[in-house]
C-alpha cells in the first residue's frame, strides 16, 4: 500500500511538471536571498528619489530667452519662482552663445557650493557641468534640451516629498529574470528617441537584446556606452497597472559571450511619473512589447 501511494504521488508530480512545461511556464523557485536583494535594491531606489538630488523635490522648469532673464520669488520676473512670504529679487540670468551667466542681486543671498555669490559667474557652458545655486530651501541649475536652455528648480520643502509614501510593486518573481543575447549592429546605428516635450534626439544604438518568454521571442533596443545599458520599454500593463508611457530598465553590459540578464523586477517608473517638471524620453515603437510584464514598479499615484 505504501509503495503504491508513493508511486501515485510521483506520477502526479511528474504529470504536473509535464503539463507546466508543455504550457510554456516553468516552476518558480522561491529564493528568499534573491527576494531580499531585490527588496534592498528597491529601498535604495526609494532613498535616491527622496534625496536632495532626487526627483521628488522638483518644483519648476523655466525656459530661458536669449539675453537677460530676471529671476525671483513672486510675480513680475521672467523666471518666477514660487513666492514664500515677501517678493524676493534673486538677480538675473543671461543666456548668450550657449552659456548662462548669473548676476547676483544686491540684497538677497544666493550661494553656490555653500559660499555666497557676490560677483557674476558662469553657471552653465558646453565645457562645464552646471553649477547649482541656492536660496533658502530652493536649489536651481541649468539644463539643455535640444537647442533650449531651462532652469530646473528644486525645493527641499516640496509637498511631493511629504506626500510620498512609497511605490507599489508587483510581487518579486524570479521568472522575470531572463537571459538575453545582445545583437550588435554591423555598422554604427542611431535610433530616434522622442521625449514628452515633443523633441526627438538620435541615440547611438548599443544593440538589440533578444530574450524568450513562455516560448516566444521578444526584442528590445538598448542604448548607452557605459557599464550599463538603458532600455525604454512599454508593455500591455501600461493601460491600467503601470505608468502609461512605459518604464525604464538598466542592465549590465554583456560579457564576452554577448549575453546578459534582463531583470524586470527592477523595471522602474520614469521621473515623469513623480513630477510634472521632468522631461522624460518615451519608448520607441519597436520597444513596445506584446505581453504583460507583471514585474517591477506599478503606476504611481494618479499617473
């Protein structure tokens, strides 16, 4: 009787495994160590979002005109920061020949790297990184998008920070950690990337990552020339469960064998999911997958 029972259990397990394999699914090993690594990675992501250089404290984006742009808190400035109490003159920004020069005001203190700015300084040029200026809880610096120059404003007391209570995620599922082969173009190639401003830039194509899911083959174009490849992708969950314009994924550059790992548990929302003041790129049409990627971050708030 005991031998018959054990044989029956073995046949049931064998049949179940055969059915799972035939249907295109595989058994998922619940690896606590892997789940812990993903949870720790996600916590670091949240900490980064809340940091001074994170996306949650963005408070404005102002495009500059050529020449002089008056700057201040309140109205009647070319660049009008949110008013907090009395109107404050914060000086002027001069955009000339691809450079932005800041002329400080006579009274209100503006600092750079913790030191008061007392004389005109160049805060942006094609050869240097943008210098961040500060006044009270405000921080601002220059960004360039195409041929446009803008002031990106941060407020360390932003309500977006106080209203942030984390990001919903799909349950960690190791089956969404898949091997991929990078197909590198035989000649250098670029792909057009559109952003939310309607501007298109040509990005160097690092290659196309090819992977399989449930017996089907999928392809994702990747860009980036550093140790990580960058992927903008969309999928069928964008309609209701995840951010409507798609998500981001960073992966390690392939080794000598041309393979790497796509871990969709690390799929993240773009900055535009958290603030209206970001200028996010959008997934190219070839990166919109015809499957539901039920892994990674879900839709944030009402976005």
